[in-house]
C-alpha cells in the first residue's frame, strides 16, 4: 500500500523536477542540462 502511494507521489514529482530543469531555466540552456544529466543517468 505504501509503495503505491510512494509511486503516485514520486513519479509526478520527478517529472515536475525534470520539467523545471529543462524548461524552467530557458530553452537555450536545456541542451546544456541534457549534456550534464546524461552522464548521471548512464551510471
């Protein structure tokens, strides 16, 4: 039961953070953010 609530809360929250990271800082910087985040995701 807790895991369901956890997923319901965390998934939108992470998507919201990603949205802020990519679009909140401006479209021109989004490409730079992708480059810096890709190595973190690949590990």
